[in-house]
C-alpha cells in the first residue's frame, strides 16, 4: 500500500469549474481530487467516474458549474494519524 503525505496536487477548491477539475485530473495523472472549502476542510471527492455518472444523468452539461455540484460528498475518510491497519478495513 502506498500512502502519500503530499496533498497539494490532490486538492482543489470546491468552487473550481468542472472543466478545470477535469484538466487537473489529466495533468496530474491523479485518479481522484479532493475538494476543499474556504476553511481547507475536505467536503467531497471527484473522479472521472463521478463526471461520467453526472453526464449520463444530466440533461444539460455545463462545464463551468462548480465541481462541488458534480462531486461525491458521500465519502469515507480517516484521520491522518490513523494506523495503516484501519485503512481499507
């Protein structure tokens, strides 16, 4: 299991337009980005799968919408200092 402690390339503001979030996924080669609010709190996660599901269920795709409208806010997280035995449990 690879645990990454550098988080800057994995976070974007939740107000970022969908098109920029997609560009971030492509440029960084990350499979996921985490959305943060103005306090720096993680509020959701966004992947290309979230985007595809949104496109399928949406009548009119607006890539300028804030990514928080498309992202998954129902995610599971653990505190940073959690033992590795708890990850994936």
